[in-house]
């Protein structure tokens, strides 16, 4: 640990009664599902004095960013990064920035500049890099403890324009991608621990939060005392050699997380389509990506067409008849015709088969179907969307399909651990014990 990190830890210990934690300490943060945007926010502590801060959760984000509007952002511990500094070079900065108003967060001369992005509306601006203090709640995997500080956290400033279409109340974005300056990577670096984190997104039927775990491979206990990490199976994480951020970084691979889906089964029967679409070509097209900023899984048109045809055929055996669709979905059934089960509506199962036939992510009705009730009726719709004929990625696994599934991202062993639905184990992602609030 550098001298600067050590002095920051001592400062915050005396001023905020934070734990001086070691490399074995795990952290946890609540994840909330925003009902209006169907996106997810993560709550952390930031600045000096510490403030609870809500950020958009972006699984593939290269780095984090926050609104530095002068009347919004106040902190006594922030500082900027000089152009040409080693840290600026390691950020792969493409610009140097000056400012012509009073100095403050996001406004310094000769300042290292970045291009933060809003992944929802695909917009980016030029903004200054920022260093400030972040803190996360410690955990033993079962309960929460005091706060542990992550000093000198590197992120980017932004302004209000990048908050467009994001959940109300968020101040920016938490990037969890494969970059050295993502949130989990910086936690790992400060505590000299393996770069490993896990997500358990809450489902739509609860207002309680899900959980993000950092600096730990488990256990992760959810009520009534079930360690869902014991049910993980693993598949390799695949590197896409071509990144596709709005501002392209030369020879920089994608910071998104890709996995090797090799086929798709419905009720155990293979779906027929061109499986070469599931591999990543030399231009970075194809493959399967996970995204928390895509509400529903999107599929290349030919895969989508084959999947819904097979799903409708299998559903017919359950006496389910397709009714009037509700946009953006094409396959819907009257809710009165669909039986309710502990794993959601009783519909055919969908398996994403990985590197081996016995390694598959099973999608039950709770994750495959979306209930839509309104003046025009009450229906269950298949929650998959047509992604077009030539999308950048053939399969993008969206948030709805990840809800109530534990996903562990191990950047040391380069593998994804996945549980399939934790509802199978009589628990859910909204049942972690966040009842104790840490003292500030």
C-alpha cells in the first residue's frame, strides 16, 4: 500500500470511524431495480463528508463517472489528475482539458480528460478525470458491518446531460467492466486481493434490494440462511478483442463480459439456427454478452425467429395459445391460461448451453416471461427481443434474464460462475440482510 493510501486510511479512521480492513475483507452494496426504466442502481458512499450515492449499474462500463455540476458536487477530498502524469497515461486519456470558471470538481487547467458514456442513449462528452474517496459496507457474507474506505478512487466527471434516460435520483454510473479502473478492479487493487465480484439482481415483484459483493468469492447468504455460492457452476469468460465504445480506444479490447454459449435448447430440444453466429469474428461481431443496461435479452433476427417458433410449438403442448402481442414482445399468452409455479409461470424452459452439454444456464418462467396487465388485458409475454439482422453482438443477455440469479465474475481465473435461478433453492436476490445501516 502506498504512503498516500495509508495516510488516507488513517484520516478516515479518525474522522468517520471507518474500519481499517485487510485484504480478506469483503464488501457489499445494495442494488435497486428502477420500475420505470427497468434499469438497476447501486448505492455506495462517496466524497468527504461521505454521502450515500446512487449510480447506474453498468456491468460493462470501463470506468465510473459522476455529475460534477458545481452546486451538486462538493467534497473536501477531491483532486484532479495532471495531463502527462503516469496515472493519466494509464487511463489511456485521449485529451487534455482546461477550464475557464472557478476551480473545483471537474474544472481544472491542464487536467487529464476522459470520455464518459451514457450506455442507454449512447451518448458521450469530454470531461475531466477525478480522484476522490469511496467507501463500501463490509460484510461477512451474511450480515453488514461498518464502512471500509477505498481511497483515491479514480473516475470521471460528467454533467447533467449524461443523466438523460437514467433512473431518477442517480448521480452517475458505476462501471464494473474488465478495465483496471472499474469499481471492482480498484477495490481489488487497494486491498491487494483477487479481482472477483458477484451480482444478484432483484426481481420485479419486490422493492427490497439485491446485492453486489466485492473482494470475495463467497459465501453469499440469503434468507433463510442459504449460501447460494455453493450452487455455482462455471464457464470461461471470453475476451472480445475489439471494443465498441462510442469513443474508440486504439487496440483496446472490449470491457464487456462475453461467455461461450454454443447452443440453445427449449425443453431440452435444440433450437435450429446458424451456430456460427455464437462465435466472435475478427471484427468483434457475434458472440454472447451480458448487460445490465439491456432490460431484456436481444437476439439476432434469425436466432430470435427460431427461438420463438420453437417456444410456441412447445407451449402448444401445455394448451397455451398465442394471443395479441404487446410491444416490444411478439409472443404473449392470456394470464388466465398460464399456471403459476414457484419458479414463475409454467412455460417451457430455455437452456443456454455453454462449453459442454452438461453446463447450461436454465431459464425458468420467472426469467423468460414478463407480465403485462392493463386496460387491454392481462398477459404473460416471452421476454426476448429481436435485435436485428446484423447486430454487433448476436445474443445480449439482459437484466430480466439475470434477475434472481447469482453471477460471479472471476477475473483471475477468467470464468463466470452462475447459479441459474436461486428460486430453486427457496430464496431470492432481495433477501440479503441489509437491515443495519453503517455509521457515518
